[in-house]
C-alpha cells in the first residue's frame, strides 16, 4: 500500500520564509565581517580562535605598556647624558681658566678675577648635577630619591641620594644615573689627593720655589684608610736638616712622612747632595699607594748668600679630596689667595691633575649612559619583533581572508536573491488557481 505525503501551501510558505531569513542572516554576518575585516567577531564564531586572539592582544598591550615606560626611561637617561656632557664642557672651561691663572705675568688681582670666573662655572656645575626630569626626579639621583643629590651652595658635604646604579631588566633600563659615581671620589678607586705647601716662618719662600706636582696613584690597593670610617689617611711631609752637602756648592736635606691619623712617622729620607744653583726634583714614593714630585729652586743674593730650598720647616700636606666640587673649591681658594707666581703654579698644578681625574669620572658615567641608550634601542628592536609575531598570531586567529570573504558574500547574495524569487512564486500559489 503506497503512502501519500501531503505538502500544503502553508508548508511551502514557511520553508521559504525560513530560507530567506537564514540567507539574510548569513548575508548580514558576512557583510559585518567584511566591514571589520575580522573572521571572528564574537567568541561564539570560533571559541578557540577567539581565545588565541585574546591572548595575543593581551601580550601586545603589555608590550605597548612596557615600551611607553621604556621611552620615559630613555628620555631621562638621554637628559642625564646631556647633563654630563654639559658638565664636562664646563670643567674644560675651568681647566682653561686654571691654565691661564698659572701665567707668571698675572698679578694677584688678575688671579682673583680668574678665581671668580671659576666660581661662576662651579655654581653652574652644581645646578647641572641637580637637574631633574619632566617628572621632577633628579637625573643623577642614583637609586632613587626626590631630593637634590648634591646639597649646599658652597661645598656639598657629600652625596645626599642613595649611591649605586639600578640594573634594569629585560624590558627596561634605569631612569637615573649614579651621581655619586660621577661627581664623588672614592679613595680606593680614584686616589685623589691635594698637596698643600707651607713654609716655616723662619724660612719663608722669599722668591725661592717650592712646589709639589699633582699626586698620582702608584697602587690603589696600598692606599691607607681608616678601618672604622673608610676615609683616606692624611699625610704631612716635613723637611728638616737642610744645609751644606758633603761636596762644595751643594746642599742636602731630610724629610719624614707623618700619618696624621696614626701619628706614625717614616724613617728619615735623606735627599742626596744637590747643586745650590740648580733646580731640584725629588720623587716622593714613601706615601702608601701614592707618589708625587717636589720641585725646589734656591735663591742666591747679590752678596752670594744662598737661601736653600727645601728649607727647614717646609711642609707638604696630602689631603684626600672627596668630590669634584671640593677640588674646584680648593683651586678657587688657592688661586684667589696666591700672592706670587710660585703659589699660583702650585695651586694650578694640583687643580689640573685632580680635575682631569674628575673629568675621567664624568666621562665614565657618560659612557655608561650611552650604553644604557644602546640597550634601550636593543630592547625596542626585540619588542618590535615580538609585537610583529604576536600581531601575526592574532591575525591568523581572527582576521578574514578578504578574497574568500568577498567570494562567499557574492555566493550568499545570489542565494538570497534566488530565495526571494522563489518566495515570490510560492506566495502566489493557491488551490483556486487549479479550480478556475
């Protein structure tokens, strides 16, 4: 027995409506995706791909945040490096002024003018050392402090920040440089000493020359310091027993080296016979870890009387310098008070040697700043490469193939148009068409 399946007009009508609605929804969905360029607009479109795209976007956002922070750090380090460059230029100007101050043709008044010029540059140097970034933080604050790292207008007692240099990370660099390393001296690292000359009242210079060269380091590890405080020891070289030598027209002298902290005195060091009418050069190597030269020239009066140099009571005091500022302050004081060319030459010689060490410190920290900027560039390059990789992952997960999308859209549109035409035909059908 055969069965008969009856298809009513209403069934055909409902099917046509559903077909049209489905194709219309597909067409709208494709149009929306083509407009956005994305294959996955909602998690329901492809849950796995949506999760992959979300992870990629999260990492891209984190990279962008890290890069913004790195840009701030790079700008701060660039400003700090520029400040150190300004500091080096100022110290070079000071150096030129100091060389000029050693000219024997200058009067004491001329040297005081030069000292005032150096003082002006010194004030500018202090301002540079306390420069701040756009956030109000010091560029040379080391491990972090909102306070100015160098306090005081005349002679900063020390570094007010927290000494040390931040290490940064794989995606960041420090946003401050170590001002302590740039401007402050360390005994075991730099060995900066100032040699001050004085003569006994009984044997004033009276035109004779008695100078000490800049102190240099022979062995940093041998420099003596106070175990309790770590401060470098101060020494005094005292001359005595100046008088005629064993040979005619010669002189001799003896000196001791006294440690001011311990009071310990070295054995007598005898200067071998030297001519009365020639310059004497003495190499002093008895100070632990240090060495310097003494230059002495006697004078001879018209009556033939010779004023010996060195003379009894002549002393040289070796004092450690704590910072570039203290070196400059000492130079200003010595040059401004120099009553004769001998004192000026002494002051200039000491200042130039120590300023050169200070400039080396500034250049070293500036070089480190340059390396930080290079590191920042490398980090940016790595982050850009990582960003491209993550963007590719996101694109593969959710972006649409536009060629395929347009093709699907055209096919869906043609199907939608066919469905509309079919519906137009179906809705006209009626049983009465056949009855008539």
